[in-house]
C-alpha cells in the first residue's frame, strides 16, 4: 500500500463503539476472567521460579510441574496481562523471517531444525489442551501466504523451495487463497496450522498449575534476579523467592543490561477487530509478504464474526504519530474486506526482533547456568515461547535437546552482522535526543490527557497533563540505559526508543527491560499550572530534577 492516506481526514474511518483514543484493549483480555492470585508477601523456596505469567512462563511452569518440580510463577500485573494477552495467537510453521533467509543465517540444518521445533511446539500445545481438557477454542486450519503489493511472486517460489528443503513437504503453491473478499493472487498453503483463544488457554494452564500445588503471585514486581548456588528473585518489597533454577519469561529480559538487548530490537505492532457477517471470511490464517507485513484471522461469534487484522509495525518509540498506524491498518482492511463493519477492538503489542530471525531460548548469557531466558519472539511468539518452555524443561532436567545450539542466547551470528550493526546504530542515534528538544512553551498548551518531553538546560523533562488539568513531571531518562522516552499518544504511554522500555502516563513501568519507574520530579507547589512557575522553581535549586545517570558508551 502507499502512504497517501491522510490520517487527518477521518471521514472514512469508523466511529469505534466502545473504543476511545488511547484505549488499547484486546478481545482476549476483555472476555476472560483469570484466577485471582495473591501478592507475594513472604520469602519462599521452590525448585523453579518463573518470572512472567504469559504463555511462555505458564507453559514452562506447567511442564516442569509435570516433571515433579515445585514451581512458583511471579507476575508484575495479572495473569496474561502482558504480550500474550495482546497476541493474535497464530500457531504456525510459516515463519515471519522466511526459510530462505533462515538458511542464509543458520544453514540448511538450522532451517530444518527451526521447522521441526515449530511443528513440535504446535503439537505440544495441542497435546496439553487435549490432556488437560482446556476449553480454549483450539482449531486446526490452513494458513496462506500471499504477495504484498510491494513484493513479487518470486518470494513465494523461493520460500516454497526452502520450506521443502526444511522438511515441510505439505506446503503447496496455489493460484489463489480460498477467499472471495479480495483477489490474493498466488499463495503458499501451509496445511494444519493452529489457532486458539490465548487468554482461555492461559487460564487453563494457570488453573492446572494451581491445582497441582504450584504457586502464582500477581502484582509482584521483581527488581533483582541472581543466579548461582543461592539463586533468588527479589520483589520491590524485598521478599525473596529462592530457587534452584530461575526462568525469566518477560518478553524481553529484565535481568540483563546489555547481553540480549544489543541482539534484538523492539517493535510495536497494531491490531483491529471488526464485525463481519457470519461465514463471510473462511476460518483460515492469512499473511502477506510486506514490510511491515499484515496478518489475519477470524474469530467466530453468535451473531457475527470478528475479522482480526494486524500489522503496521514500527520501532518502539520511533513513530511521531503511532495513532496513524490504526488508520492505515483500517484502510488496508477496508480496501480488501468491504463487508467489514464496526471496529469493536483495537490494541497494540510489542514484538522483539532478533537480528538473526530466531528466538533466544535457554541459559542466560554471562550469567550462572541456572538462570534461563525466553525472548526474541520474531513475530512467531506462540510457537517460539512454547519451544522455549520445552527446551528449558529439558535443560533443567539435564536431558539433551537437538534445538539447544540453534536457540542458544549466547550465539553470535556473523552472517547477521549487518543487521546487528544497523540496529545498534539506530539505538545510538536515539541518544541525540539529549542534545535537542522542545521548549517550555510547548507544555503550556498541552491538552488534557497528553504528554510531551521538553528541555530544561541539560535536562530532559517528561510532562503529562492529567484529566484534572494538572501537570505531572518526570525525568525523561529511561532507568534502563538513559534513553530519552517519547510520548505515545495512541497508548498514553512513555516509550523508550532504545530498548523498548515502556511506562504509563504516570511514569510507572509497564514493560522491561527497565524495572524502575520514571523518576518523579518533585514540584513543591502542587498548584503549578504554568511552566513559567516551573522555571521559577528550578532557579531554587537542581534538587527538583533528576540528572541522567550518564549516557552509556556506544
């Protein structure tokens, strides 16, 4: 598609019933009540401590509990409140990074192991659902990869040959997808893929863990992870969970400063769900070959179906108008699905893109051997996180696993050097924000419910005007590595453009790698409503402001 769509002209864009600017609510999070779990209020000793109660963490805890381990899961917010509640839950062997690219990066054997492991992950989830009788709307269905307007059919031909070399012999080239909504042109058919309702699945996993004697603690913020003989995870309140093994399954590791964050990049991805007439779009998965690409699934309902369409990815914190992504996504959908009606849900999520296309699963680099991570979903989070749970279970149980080297978080891929350099130069470029910025005057006219970053001498200040019209001030320095956060008007959040840490409008951390909140700037006069008053207060001394801890060496 082109970039000619003018987001300022909203006449062609739906009025969203129940969806307001800044609201980001997935269908899955709106439709399932999770088990109520306590906050961690005392020290605890277990065999395995898992940090993160998404699909990665819950699956890991479930599998290890089946092995006889005493497990504990610690979650910052509620079960499924992170990226697993914001997925579109495509369980597929059609990998976003394409098998012909994976061959270049990991060799023919690596591509074959990737296909094998993703196939095994789909089977493992199906096995768990059937064994535990989890009601999560699991369905086997075909997936179709079609050519984006900006691409050529050559991509399909190359991918078909690569998938067959990787052992996916059932992939077929078809003249078009079995869909009447629009002409897809030639497609690759991936048979027997899978979808499910992700929060129903997580509810089932958590109920089985609790029934088996496992512990789950929610609203428990972890600030420190230590491996070794006396391994522990420490909560903000100082409570310790001591464990023989610790698994960090928090989308991006909260226990690393550099090791993994230089090898993967954070991207925001956007999703809308629109009403469509019953059975007007077949129960299949669809993906195009664009960059950014689009992905589609259908969720059946009683009166109507929901068409769930995602895409329009961009680097976290690096879009001037992230709300425009929803408009572009809706236009893309309506250009192809003319039967689409009212948009019921819209939401966004965070995708971690490793430089060489495969997740980082297993022993945490530069750490003790009893600390493990699951990260780097690369757009295939459902299968990658399940692979991680299976692989780490084998590692903790000291069993050999043929995927271990392929997903080793310590790996260095020389063939991905160009991508590694490009992504890290992009990160380095974000630190220029320390030497530029808006003025105080920009803050005076700030609308209610919006934020901005402005300069104050050498300092960068994040200002948010709450719905009472009062200004809240924070240091704009991300606590992780001092990147300057950017205001995200679509999500009403502060997003770090360096490594993807995110904070709510009041400066509370909602996404790692940061584990601390933005530093609140203490303004003594709580009636300040003018930045000129702030300037006067500033003259009283620098104690009202947080100086950055020092820019990291790049």
